[in-house]
C-alpha cells in the first residue's frame, strides 16, 4: 500500500481573522473547490457526487457533465464559468464549487477560492501534474487553503498512481507549501466508474471514502454568527425574474431579506441596500431561505448594480473585506464596428453603442477582462488572459446576434523602472512522438523559444518544456497540430515578464485575396487552387479585399475567384462538371484568429466568419504600403 499523507484539521490563521471576536465552528458545513488541469475529471466527479448523495430522483434523467450548463462548455468539453452546488452527507452540508481548469480562465479560479476553506486537487493517474495543475495549486497554497489530493482515472490504461503521487509531492515542495499543507491526505478514484478508496489497488465501492475524507480533513468554516454582518461577493449571475444575483460567502453574522445593509464599493464609496431574496444551493437548485448563517455560501438578489469584489456590511459596522488580486491580462485585441461591404446583413446588434454596451457588461462578471475606449468611437481595446479567453467572448457575442470585426491578437508590453521594454513569457509544455521532436524544436526556437527541459516518457512520447515569448505562440497551435499529425499535446503557462526578445517571424505564407465582389465559381476557384490553400467553396459570396485562401508563397496575391467560363463556338459554359476542386479548408474561429496578419481583420457575424484586409481596394493597399516605405 502506498504511503498515506495525513493532515491535522484546522487553521490557526482563521481563528485570528477577527481579533477579539468569538469564533465558532460550523460543524455541519464544509466549503470546498475542485481544482485541476483541463480534462482531469472535475465536472465528472461533481456529477458522481451529486448522483451518489441522492440529489437526483431514481427515475430522473440527468445529462452527462450536468454542471456544464453553458452551450459552449458542452461543445468544447471544458468548464469556462465556475458553478456552485451543494450535497448532504452524514448530516453535513458540503458546498462544492466546480472551477475552470484552463489558465485563460484563471480569474474565475482566483476569486472563487476566497469562498472556500479547502480544495480537492484532482490529478490524472496517467498524465500526472500538468501546467494548469501547477497554476491552480499555486493559487490555492498562496491563499492557505487546505488541500485534499484525489488521484483520478486510476481505471485508465497506463495509470501510474504511485509515480503521480510522487510528482504531486514534488510539486507541493516546489511551490513552497508549508508543513501542514505537505501532509495532505490522498484518495484514489475513478469518477467515471463511481468509486474511491485510500488504496490504489481497490477498484470497487462508491464515493463514500472520498466524502468521509472531506468531512475529516477539510476544516469547517470558522466565523462569528452573532457578529455584525459581512458578506464578500465573488461571482455574479443573472435571473430573468429577480435580475442580477451575487454569489458570496457570509464571513460574519446572519443575512436576511428586506433588512437594511451597507454596500462597500471597490472605489471606497458606500450605499444603503436591501436584499429582496436570499438563496442557498441545494443540488442544482437555488432554494429560497428566510435567513442564512455565517460560513455559508449564498446567492442574493436585490442589488441591481452589484459588482464582483464588493462587500455588504451591517450599517453599524461598515468594514470592507479585501478582495483577491487578479492576475493582469497579457493579450489584447481591437473590437470594431463591422464596415465590410456585407455589414448589417446577418447581425442584429451592429452599432458602436451596441458593441460598447455588450463589452462593458462583460467586464462586470469577467474580472480578468479589461475594456478600454480608444481615440475612435467605433473601436474598443479588449484585453484578456489568452487567445482562448478572448475567443470565448467572441463566440458568445456572435451567438447573441452581434456583428463586429476584430484585429490580430497582440501581447501587452510593459516598461520596467529603467524604461526597458518587457514582454510576457510562456512555458510551453509539450508531449510529442519522437519522430516529430526535431520539427517542433526547430519551429519554437525560430520563434525565440529556449529549451528548459527534455526527457522521454515510458509511453514513447517525448516531454519538452520550452520557454517562449507569448507572441511566439500566437498562430502556432494549428501549425503544431499539422506538424505532429494531430498526435502532439501542447499546454502553456504564463511565467511572467522578461526583457523584449526582438522581432519574431511567425507567418511564412501570404493571403489569397478576392479581386472583386460577387459569387465564387467553380471555374474561378479551379484556376486559383494551384496558388495555395482555399478557404471557400463554389457559391460563396465574396467581396473585394476578402481573404479566400492561403498563398503557398510568402506574399499576398489577388485572384479572380468569380471568373466564369464563357461560352464560345468551341466550348460550352456548362462543362464545369469536369473540373476537379480540392475541398476547401474551413477555418474555425481560433484558427482564423491565428491566421490573421497585422494588416488583416476578422469579420464576425452570427452566421459567418470572414477574413479580410484592413484596406479592401488593391490600389489603396499598394499606396499605403508604398507610403510606409
């Protein structure tokens, strides 16, 4: 049997949080967050805990990954927004928060950790510690949260729980965990098959060993239920009936609806407020309550302009709680009003006013996003944690019938105290078959990458760690998948700012640009396909300056894809059936963002994604280029 790391429950720091106040333990309550790398099984584990705790009826039909309620989350198989739920076990209520695993949504993880007392760190028994495992654990340890390690997917072929446990311990030590945090308990589980155990060889039973471990090792909330009310709100949601609702933890006292309180805003101002309704989490439902006690996580309605990070206090004791510092954005894009020849055809919200309203509304709930107005009224600078973070926003907006265009993603540069330019750096952690190693290293080193580590796994894969400027990875992911025939796995982790590394040549191919406005024909595309890779099929509507393909050479070319085969005395116009066309490459939203050059834009509508040049007319582009020279 493997060694079993134990921890003594309780936090001395919590007892000293409010000096001079009478702290009580809520023995019948636990608040935990589930943290892990992407696809290590967080949401599946929550599903299983909900099922086995009796949350669902015997005959109730429940979807897989029931916590991923957002359509995009279901499509992509990732958690984007944190979700709250609660189960009951042995007369103890366990509030559970399911968090995103991708570093681009790290802002969600950071603020959610303020609501809980302990974390369940999920680690895949095959993959072991991955970049986001390090990211989320670092945040949890910094906030002094009690960890419980769950080695998940022990039923997977090639599972290596012993080695993975050693990796986890090494990671704890590397991240500077204190003595209490190093003595973590370990549970082995298969969330998919619904069992857990303290012994990795035991592949039977149910989730009770995990639930027992939560009750034993995760500390119960320590607070003063009789003290003056104090609630810190960490997330927001919206209900069609009651409006904006804030989710937060009651740090002190009790909370009741229709009772006068004071709202402490982040700018230092205060405002008299009342809650119209107070909800607690029960399974997947919000249950209205007449009163909630200190230590519990609630959802409150009634404050129309409530923002994340604000505190509600007793009118006689106005004390704002400090909010966790969120990591700054590292990448930005310009969001602009669509001015293409096809503007306004497909979207419902197309004006700068619509765009401005939607972007500033997003900032209210997406704390790691920044929106700035520019010199022109129809352009907004939007900054986020990564390409995925911004692409999710773009996709959500197009599904809401917004029509707009975006520029190429750019990294956010900084200046140090000496005026030297700094740029964000990433650690690219790559698993790739041996035959593709040379190509990957060559490509990344040409983008100013530096090799940090390299070793061979027992699975035959080669593990690479390469430190590279963030801008060197923009546009590389699709190229990476092509170079490795889809067999490579790449994760990236933000590691900080370093001195600017110089110019990076990222895209080696030019664009194929439409010559005129019209409908693409089979004949026109047949004449063009030898020049490179096409993005459109016959019948597609195009306009002058629209990008219809990728040129095989490092230069832009203009082609007439609307050209028709005219009838003559020697041939018929209808003989196009004999033309053989290569199927077009249909780019996804992320691939389109990666493809963009500095002088190109991405037109986004509810129905279409089009690439285009900033300057549509060929003669104007040439003048602009000549003028710059």
